[in-house]
């Protein structure tokens, strides 16, 4: 028998048997309902797919997905094909521009395999044990593609051991929200204890004094009342921006009213119409105003006051499309109802694209790197010695941040000088007691659809 196995025919039979066993093993392995470890899951409205929370992290997220190699293509393909894609989030809440916690969700099929999903418009909210819901003006994820949903939130219930996440498919109209419960990655018991100050509260930084006379919360909005004086004439008409912070590290426009103290952080910016010192501004001279449907790449570097940016292009009214390779194309609006200001991005053939639609001529600026914390970019155009503020659209796209500034479309004007300035704020902090009525107003149940 041993001699038969050692013969050429025997060796061929043994090799064939081993090949069959190996293929059978690979086939059974492909059928196993295994995958990467996950923290929690819910079944989506179609009753087939599930949404799983795979990763949470404080700060940035860099994630790359590649499907199985072609060497495994002979195995039966399970579920839909998910192409190559990358996710890069800066760890900054897109709405509040504050640092936050980042979450990565992915869709799987009935076998637990990653799956492509048509459902891209999922909203995510966090429910505190008190009944308060941390809502966001942009409840959807910053990256909603190919069944993956990645988002950064600067406010969530950090005092609860479990994190309740309410998920709703906005594309399905009145579908009932789903709830996922996972261990809270931000849970702690050693948060600091703050003491509220007595109103009125007065603070002075440099030439400016700010006095908080009253503090209230009405109709879902903060309502502080200030008096402000300054010996600096360049800041005679400042802009104010308010944001709340609590002792757990949450930051946002509306925080839990069940905290005993809120920190009202008030940032005071130089007026956009004020003069800026030379160290805080730069001028792009003779910027052309282009005809509708045209674009011109500029790639002009901006360097001043410790910050560097880049003017990517200038364009006429219409739509500008940019591929991942940096190729710019443009066209006019085909229909009158297209003439709106919008931004979109996505992936085609494995390559990212960005598209800007503007109803006026515009310039596209890359904030490279990201602007210093809380600094505003001020863009002005000058013609005949007069400064005109440019309406701005802020864009966050796959870990990159841009500003699109509208340019004046004046008859007979072929070019303008563009002044780009940095406005760094003075930051005042006031420790206040949340109004008692806010607990009632912020925990009212929402009407059912």
C-alpha cells in the first residue's frame, strides 16, 4: 500500500485530496459568521442589515478599508461588494469646531460581513439617564459612505456607565428610531467640581472689559446680556461668540441642564470691517473675476502670523468639480433652479471628489493646516478704495477644511484685490447656574410623527 502511495499516481491522488481538503476549509471559513470585534449593534429598518459600533476614540480617526485580495475571488462572494475607501477625521466636532470623541459605525449583512448600504442619512443622538438628549444641528455623520458612518461629537453623557445612542434613518421618513447601548468610553467619577459666580460678573483682558449682566436660556437658545468696553478703537464693534462647557469636558451650544454649573465661554473677535495689523493679514493682488462656468487654478501660498494656507482656484458663477488628483473642471448652471450655493463630496472609482456650486464668482481657499483654534478667517475685497466683506462657506471634507469666499460681480470690474486676515479672539469665562426652567424645556418629549 505504501508503495502505491509513493507511485506517481499515488502522489497525484494525495495532492488532489489535500487540495480538496484545503478548498473545503477555505469554503467553510468563508461561511463563518465572524468579523472584527464590535461594541454594540442594532438591526436596521430593512430587517436584514445591522449597524455595528466598531471603534471609539478621543480625537482623530484614520481608517482604511480594503476588500479581500483577488486570490480569494474563487470563493463564493457573500453580501454586496464594498470598495476601497479611507476615513480621516480630525477629531473636531464639525458644527461647534471643538475637540470631541469620534465613533466608527459599519453596516453588516445577515452573515456579519461588511456590506454596502443605500442608507446614508442616519442621525445619531446621545441620551442621558436624566432624559436629556444631546442633539446636534448636523445629526448625520461626517463620513456616510459604503455602509460606514464616522462622526465626532464634542458633547455626550459622560457621567453614565452606559452610553445610549439613538439612531434614526432620516431617508425613511417616519421610521422609528433605534437605540444602541454600549459601555461608555468617556465614563469617569473624578470630574472636577465647579462653583457658580454671582451675577453680574465682570472680567477684563487687556484693553477690553466684559460684564455679564444677565444669563438665561429661552426657546432652545442661550440668552446672555453683556456690556463691553474697550480702549482699543480697532475693536470698537466686536463680534461675540458663545459656547458652553461643563465640568465633564463637554462643549456645545446646549449642554445638560442637570449639571450644577455651566461655563459660558465668550470669545470676542475684532470686527470684520476693522483694520488689521500687517502681521495678521495678507493681500492677493489682481485676482481675476471670471466668466460663468470657468475656473482658473492659482495655487498661491498664504503665509502670515504663524499660519499657512493656499488659494486653490478662482471661478465664475457655476459648478466646480475637483478630483482627488487635483484636476479642476467647471460648467455653468444648466437650469435656473441649479443656481444655489452648495457643496458635495464622495468617491467615484476609488477616487475622492469635491464639488462646489456658487451663485456668484468665488475663490476657494485651503486651510492648510487647520486654522489655529477658534481663529476666524476674514476675507475682504477692495475696489476703488472700499472694502467689501465676502460671504463665506465653511467646508469640512474627509479631514480637510476649506473656505469658499464669494466675490462681487460688478459690471465692468475684471479683477479685485483680496485681503485675507486672521481674527484671534479674546476669551472670557463666566461660571453660571443653568436656569431651573431649562430642565423642563430641554427634556420635553418630542411629538410623534
